[in-house]
C-alpha cells in the first residue's frame, strides 16, 4: 500500500500522483493520512484504484471521480463526490451540503447523515444515506437513485425530473412537483440491490421505504402553475 | 357639424402602441414574453465615444507600414498553459442546443482561421466545436449539463459562469421544442420538456466557496488551464474584485447588451448595466488590487465593429467577446429570408424568437431540415472575414492614435459625446475636461 502523508507532501503532490495512475499499475491501494480537512483530496482521479483517507475531508473530496473506490474514514465537507462519473465513494461519518451534486454515475454511500441539498441536480448517480438528509435534497434531480434510511428535511425533490427517491423515515415536506409514487416490484428489486451495494442490507428492508418522484406537471411552462414555482 | 379644427390623435409617451400591444399580448396569452438576444432599448454605448487621433502632441503610425500588434495572452496569473491569441476578439459562450451543431462548427472554423477562441455553452462540449476550434473555452455552468472531467481536460481554458449580461441573477430555459434526441441525451433529460438552468451553482455559494471551487478545478486539470470567471454587468467593481480574490486568471464581464438564447423580455430590458458603465469600474477594481493586465479582462455586450473593440480596449479591457455579432456574421437575421421572417410575424434584423427553434437561417435551431440550409464552411469563412475586418479597423484607429499595439490604447485617446457617456466611461466630455462625478463620488 502506498501511504501518502498529506501534511508533509501536500495536496498537489497527492493529486498529481493519483492522476498519473492510468490503470496500468499494480499500485492500486493508496492511503492518505493527515487530511485535516483539506479541500479537493483525490479530485479528478481516473483509475480503478482504492484510496482510503484516514480522517475528515474539506470541500469536494473525490470530485469528478472516475473508476476509483474512495473511502473516507471520517466526515466529508461540502460537495463530496460532486459530478462523480463512476466508481464508489464511501463515507464512514457525515457529509456536509451538496453531497453527490450533479453526479452522473457511480455510487456514493454516506453512513452518517447528509446535510442540505444532498443529490442536488443529480444526473445518474446512486446515493445511499444510512442516516437522514437535510432540506432541499434532490433539488432539480434529473436521474439516478437517492436512498435514505432515515428522514428527509423540507422540500424534498423540489423541481424534480426523473430521479427516483426512496425514503424509509419521515419526509418533512415535499418540494414543488414531487409526489409519493407507487412502489412496484421493480422498485423493490432496485432498492434491494442499492441497499446491498450501499452496505445497508442488514439495516433496512426494501418494503420499509416509500418512493417519491416527479408529478411531471412543471415539465412545460404553464402560467396556471406559476404559484408552484 | 363644425369646421373648427379637431385636436389630432395624440399617442401617449407612456402608453405607446408597443406598450399597449404587449399589454394585450400578456392579457391574451397569460405568459410573459420570452425571446433571445440582448436589450433593444437605447443605451449609452461606444457610439457615444470618439477617438481624438494624433496631432502635434503625439504622432500617428503609418497605416500598413508601421506595425500595430493585436495579440493577447490570457491566463498568465496561475495557469501552466496560458492562451495566446492572434487577435483580442473572442467568441462568447453559446450553447449547443441554442445553436445547431453546424453553427457551432462554423464558429470553430471561423475563429480558428482568424486566430482566436470559441466558447462552449450550457449544453456541454460538442465534437463539432472541439474538432474545429483550435482554442476552446469550456464553460462551467450552474446546470452542469454535459459536464465531465474528460472535456475539462481537453479544453484550453475553463470559464466559471456566475452570470451573464442579458440576465444577471437569472438562470436559463431551453424550451421543449428545441430539445432534440441529441440535446436531451447530452443534458440527461427527457426529450421535449423545458430544460431549466439554475441561477446559482449547485455546490458553492459566495466568493469564499468560489475560491475553493476554482482550486478544485485547477487540481482536476493539474493547474494547466486558465480559469476565467464570467459575471453579468451588475456590480462590476465588487464582482471583479471578488473574482480576483477567488483566484481567477481572467474576468469576463458581460454588459446588458449581451445576448441570451432565451429569457424573459422584462429581464433582458430591465436588469443589468450597459457595458460602457461596467468597464471602468472593473478596470478600477483591477488597478486598486494591482492586478490590471495580470488578471486579464474580457468584455462583451454590444461589440459590433473594430471601433467598439478599440474603445473597449482603450478603457482598459485586454480583449472582447462577441456573440450576437458573430451570429449575424454567420447569416442570422439575413434579409434574404425575409419572406419566411414575415410568416413568423417578424422581419429580418428584428427576429429574436430563437427559443422557438424555427430560425429560417438554420442557426438557432435543432430542426435538421432548417440547419441543412446553413453551410458551416461558408459560415466559418464569413466569420473569419468579419473578425479580420474588425481587427483591421481597430488597428487603423490605434495607429491613428500613435499606438503600436491595441493594448496601448488608453482613456486619454477618447472623448465623450454625451454627459451620460462621460460619467459612465470616465472620459471627458468633448471639448472640455469635465468628467461628471469625478471628485464627487464614483
């Protein structure tokens, strides 16, 4: 395992080393120590490697990740795994605002709670939150799946497009154009798979969740809906 | 009956026929007017400035004989690979979706032949544009449609869009009729629905966050790419200062004459400031920070000619960007399509329903039958010609002012025709040394 002391060697050296990996190496296991809340740790990685960050991270850890599996043994600051393309990011602690924002693929697992705007504008990413999520989560979410074992805050799924939202606990309020939808067998199967991949299959069962999605009433502008905006 | 003269019909200056027509349209339709382009109202503009030319106190350079250079460096502050352009006239961001693929190709062809850059837009990077544009600026927008690290790395620069002149503080809307299969796929959304572009970025708020976001983008691209920050002309002094503080290499400042693919007419006409008023404030911010020419300033919004280019640069800009003018050069609003403009209820040079996707010129459309009318090779040639003419015009003026580089133009080369322009541009009223507001507030 490659151990990288961020406190001594610095962020630029870390990301430069990680960007140099092109999937043509046997150096697939990396450990980052002393992260101390630094921003943009392991941002822009594009290789099938395992990176373990031992501690908490600042903004945009694992930003735009492709292929890599990144484990944060602490909590993550705002925008963790933003615009992720593929791969997996697993956070042992909590995640701050905008977790998984605009993510286009891959899997984001948050074992604690996520703050506001979790999954904002998500475009294909799967997000599994073991705890609860804050207000305005999945705002303008376009596609992908958001699974929440706990509760959701205000205005869940506001101005939602085609993303699927599954919440086991309570939802404080639904955002504009977001409604509860029927849970069909294919959704139960999807949830079972997401819970398993999200390391939550021992914590919850698919039947315990409710599904939320877009009513599709705001898809084309209509003045009679103006009060919904 | 009497033969006494009657008072002739008198139209209200407040309730003009155009105002009344809009009231009737709103009452009948129940929806505000959406259109493309920039403001159409009369504003203080570059036409209100004149160059003084050389005289006894300074001598001119010989046209066609003595060199007047036009090149510009962009992104020299932090980027490992700054951009070097032959001319200081760049092509502003315009989205695939708003424009057809062939139109984007033509922009790339024309700009490359003229030695300048093009800019993507709110729809991601297309092969048409990347393939034909030697220098391509990749916009990083609130919607993040099509955003991915591979395109970030194959861009030549990154432009973080905070706002634009046509609608500072506003997002965007690409109406369903322009959402073809390809546009829908690039934006991860169903075909045929209205695609809203958020007015704020989804994962940062404010200048401190922006600094961290810029750092992340630099890390992802290994500090190679120049990073621009684009703002709409609203509070240019503070926005410029904050963009510099956040780590921008280049500030792009867009006045309210700058166009948009589609937004509310009320937004276009009533929000923002004319570019003439914006440039001096942005330059002052850079000068106050000791960053003028270190962080480059690109200005846009109503640039039409080499005279406008020269005036913007004399006020302190490093380069300009054109959008609407580039579309017109390609063939937008050409009178040769007048019959079809009439069928759409408009006329050449006034057509602005770009959002409807029925552009007779085949430029602002996703209808394959319409964009077949547009030849990207010919369009590219027309754009190149136009850019060359603008450059020659700007050089002509610069030489007349005794300058051997466009960047040597200065406010002292200018005078203002109106009190308003004098106050906004910080250039004395012609025949006086009076700049309204100086020594009496900014």
